[in-house]
């Protein structure tokens, strides 16, 4: 059983998980066939997300920006204040939409492929194959639906808070970054439990116990999705890195402890 991480190691391990995982993949050629297709899919999704972002910025500059500086909105700097608040709300909404799209499409297209990769990583780390089993299709669909609903609910809350004058925007940015980072991180750090048949509840308990690691990993995953090609490669590394982290925190041999069993 692996030794628990110290407090300072949580930061480093979470931030470096994708890179450490990719180095693990490079060192084990048997994993390479499980990486190629999800990497290609993520490259396509990243390019589509980038294209959508460019279209959004183009619309904002050509249509929204002039509106804030016309008529009564041009006086006393009111237009600039309204524009900043609108941009913040728009940014949070775009991030939420991108995350929902990513969870749905990446989950549908890459979920099975990443699960196979995660299982092979676990075997190489010493986990007996008989301990690995899939979550039922119904359970997987239910968990995905709950995750998407939670994502939409939290980001709707931050959108509403963001329109509150003065304090709303800073609180919304911090809150949105925290919840989205945790949700992104839990998608990957929960994989070692998912390949053991553990449902979302048990995976969230694990991620909450490793909250800082989850947040740091989620931040890296978010950035990876914005970087074409290299980001797609590191997302596959995050899958392997999650398995390595799971072993290091000392929970690999008995994941049922997470649910209080």
C-alpha cells in the first residue's frame, strides 16, 4: 500500500499528475495503443472549442462592445462598468457551456477508451485484474446525468451572483473556478475507483479527501483542453497520473474504505 501524501505534496502531485502520467505511458509501450484514439478525439474537441471561443470573441467585439458605449451608457464610465460585468458573466457562461459539452462528448467518445487505459495502468501498478470491474451502463448514465446537472446548477448560481454589483463578479470568478476545478479534477482522479465498479458517491468521497490534489489536477486538465495537441496528450497522461496518485495516497488496495465500508 502506498504512503499518504504530505500537505505540501498535494500541490505538486496535483499539478504534475498529467506530466507524470504521460512519462509513465511513454515508459510502457503496452499502453500506447490505448492512447492514440482518445488523443485524436481530444485534439478535434479542443479545436472545436477554440473555434467556438474565437466566434464568441468576434461577436463580442463586433456587436456587444459598441452597444455599451452608445447613448446614455457612454456617460460617467457606465458603459465600461456594464461591459466588464457582462464580459465576466459571459466568460462564466462560456466556461460552463464548454465544460458541459466536454463532459457529454468526451465522456461519450473517450470514456470507454480512457477506462481501458485506466485498467491497464492499474494492472501495471500491481492491481489484480479480478479487482477491476465496470460500472453498470445504467449506473454510468445516471452518474453522468447527475454530474452534468450539478455542473449546470453550480454555474447558474455563479452567473446569478455575478450580476450583483461590486462584490458579485469577484465572488463568482473565485466560486466558479473552485467548483469547476473540482469537477474537472474529480473526472480524472475518480477513474481508479470507476474501474473498480465504484459509483459517483464513493468517487466524490475520495476526491474530497484529496481536495487540493483534485483542484490542482482539475486546473491542469482545464488548461490542457485549451492547448492543441500537447493538451490532448497530457489528458491521457492525467488518466495514468490519477492511477499513480490513487496508489500513493494509500487507498489502492481497499477502495471500499472510501464509502465507509
